[in-house]
């Protein structure tokens, strides 16, 4: 009888845990879907720019350039497309290339546009002054509230581009990041009459269309903009009439004091959509009574294998930042870690389908330095396992973590390179994924933690190292300068 009631209680606890975990998984999926990956807006153009926050406007935009003999000035929209100054601007622009496989190529089927580089022109337009950088900071770069060093956005003017009819276009692509600190791109559409040329931005199966055609605004007295994360695919559809003239900016995350962009961090983590769902797990003592580990595969790509530039967790974006903030607000220890999913026993799907964007850095550095400094190479399975295990301080098993979402193969980053010598000598690369691991304390340690934690804005529970040890960074004397936690993929 006693045994029966114990079994009954434990299956009830399991049902409860499953129910709460399913709610949490649905919430994680929902947050990732709803998370912002792009934003945009517009400003009327007036001779006197308005500082009124409810009705902001910008002044006409001046572009100064050199026609080879004299300095020239175009003011938009004042100088229409028939004006000599605008026509000359079109003539001094040169055909725009795009990057493919590490090379700059010209191929009009793919991209038909012309450009001026930032050394070839000056503009009076300033995205900071217009308030655009403030908007981007708030929507695309929320700060972690407990971090001392706040993050800011640095916008760097990249190009003036002209997409003209007929056939002006840029087919679907992902921008090449100019550095590991680049997290997004900004496009500002100048007031020049055109039709077509919509900018389509896609992320995780969702898409946003920014239609800046001036068909409904013939005098085109509006300035429009869009910003999107660097890992978003985007394209410029064909321009069907006129000229679509844009300024593009690369957006970098920098350390700032939180006020550079004029945005005090107004984020209240208890209002985040996932807060209540995660909190439910803690309120129920039968959920993870002895504690546990929750894992979330991060939903954006980060330069997480670059020890110097990754700025994690500060550079977390969108839904990832939301999960991190929520865990911290609940007083939980959590950590962003690279996880090396090595593929010795599993099939190589993850590696084959991965499309890493920063292959050069980690591969070259890892390989060269390993061979030179250690003077040895590895070729058989046993040695391969040695490399992997030397890299990780402690292997944890995948099944010791309760995963709340699926990993996306395209978010893998190259983490480890090594030489294989034999009949067919080659260099192999292993990839890692960035994950957020959240440590759940046993139920008797949980009560009341979150209220105090939210107040203090820092985790209260110490990380229980007996269960999981975090690799130290730069363990291999700076040879790799990246931290790796190796987890064997489950068989099959
Ligand atoms: O002009 C645009 O809207 C986007 C251009 C673009 O994708 C690029 O310059 O990489
Ligand atoms: Fe682009």
C-alpha cells in the first residue's frame, strides 16, 4: 500500500514536471519566434528638424562629392533626379561588387547597383542625431541589467548605394561581418523617387518587407530606415522605376557606460514573457527536487569561439538576452558556453550543413599554432579522442541537460582544427554551438530566492561545481584561447 502511494506520488510529480517543462518549451519557442530581428521607421524631412520626441523630423540631406574636378553638392529632396548635381552623382558612382567565397565579384544577375565608398563622399546625415541609433539600441541591443559595463552601438558609414531601374537589385545574401563586434546593419533610404526595390529581411522562417517605394509619396519627402541582425538573410527586389539611393552603416557593439546612446536601461525582467513560466518550475518542489540543468541552444549566431571579441553574455541578442535576463532575475546561476558537438560516432550532418561565417580565424589559428607549438599531429581515433578530451575540462553528457529547444545547424562556429595524416592527409574542423545553461538548485534551496535576486540583480545560488565544472578560459596556455566544453552526441 505504502509502495503504491509512493509510486502514485512520484508519477504525479513526473506529470507535473512534464507539464511545466512543456509550457517552458512552448514559451521558449514562442519567444524565439516573436523576438525582434529587424526594425525600421521613417522621418518627415523639414527645413527645420524637429526635436519634439512625438514628431521627430530630419533636415534635407546633403551629399558632397568630387566629380574629378570640383567639389559638388546634392541636397535631397531639394535637388530632384533631373538636376545636374544628382545626374553627376550617378556618374561618379562605380559598379558595386559583392563577396563570394572570400572574393569580391561582379555579377549583375545577382547584384546590380553602383556605389561610393565612405572616402568618396561626405553627408550631413547623422543617424545618432536622427535618433535612429537610440531606436536600434533599444530594440536590437537590450542591455543585461546586472552587467556593470553597459553596451552601446557604434555606427560606421559603409557605402552610398544606388539601385536604378531597370534591373537594380541585390539577390538574397547574408552580409559579411566586418569584424566580430558587428552585430547588425543599418540601411537609410534617401528621398529619391523610385518604385520597387523592397528590402526583404528573413530570420528563422519569418520575413519582414520594407517597402520604400515613393509611389504614394511622389515628392518623396520622407527618410526611411531599416536595421537587421547580421545573421539575417536579406535581398533588394528589382527597382522598377527611378533610383533607390541608400546609405549603409555597419553597426558594432561596444562597451559603453549605458548613456552614450541616451538610453537608460528600462528593462524589467519580471515583465519578460518567459519569466512566469520559468518561475513556475521553482514554485513546485516536486519539479527537479534534487536540482537539474536546463539548456537553451542560442537562437542567434555569435563569434563565441573568439575569446577576445565575443563580448558574451553582453552581446546576447533578442530572445537569447531575454532568457539570460530571466534566469538572472530568478536568482539562477547561468552561463553562456560553447559546446563542441564532436561527431566521431554520430553522422556528420551537423558539420556538413553548417555554414560558418568566420571559418578563417579559428581554423587557421587553431591549426597553425597547434602544429608549431606542440610539434605533433594526430591521425587515429584514439589520438583524436585525446585532442577532444584535452580540450574539455570535463565531459558532461547531453542527457544530463534538459534541452528546451532544438539546435540550428547553421549557428555552428568553427572551434577546433587539427591535422589528420595518413593515406589522405587533411585538416579537419570541429564546430561548436553557443548554449545557455541554467543551473536549477534542489527544491529546498529555491524558496524565496527570486524576489531578492531581482532586487539585487545578481544570481544568489553558487554554481554547484560538484555536478558540472566549467572549463577555464585559455586553458591551453593561450594556444587556442577559446573555451570548449565537449559533449558526446548521443548515438544514432
Ligand atoms: O539597400 C539595401 O536595402 C540593402 C543593401 C544590402 O543588402 C547591402 O548593401 O549589403
Ligand atoms: Fe546586404
